[in-house]
C-alpha cells in the first residue's frame, strides 16, 4: 500500500484516514517518491532515490534529465519514461515528463525552486 502524497503531505479522506493509492496510481506515487528523494538519503535502502538534485537543471539538457529519471525508476519495471521536456521560464526551470504506467500515461511536472531543491507534482488529468 502507498498513501497518496500531495505537496509533500499525505492526503486524508473524509474520516481523517490516509487515502490509499491503488493500481497505476500507486506506481506513480512510488515513482514520485523515487524522483524526489535524494539517492543515498535513506539508510535502510541507499539505492532508493535519484541524483536529480546533483545536476544544475538550468544547464542540463533533456536527455541528461531523462537518463536520471530512467536510472531512478529502473526498479519499477511497470513505469517507463515516455518523454522529458525542459523549458526555462521567468520563474525558473520547468520539466514536463510523461511516464508510461502500464496502459496509461501520467504527466508530472518538476520546478526548480533553488539550486538543488525542486518540487515534483503530478499534473491533473491523466491521459
């Protein structure tokens, strides 16, 4: 079971209990955790996480970012990186990624808040 995360917090249902992610949504939640966590930061399993925080997103190209995604998500065979697009806006670097999760495509957005720190969220309306 994976609980649903939104903006770094667990989502609670009407009764105050954690909302549980199931099926493809559970795999997306696992992918988001792996991408956001710093590789080596979890003592019980130092392989969980990504090295995304180690690369300067403003200077990295989409292919490097995609390679980091693929490495972080390799332990979840049901999740494949379909595409990664990077844009630079006035408020910083934005990365749009599409993840193939079984038979659906899930879109995620990454925004660099400051060097080495970023937010990751799932975009509404999976296709």
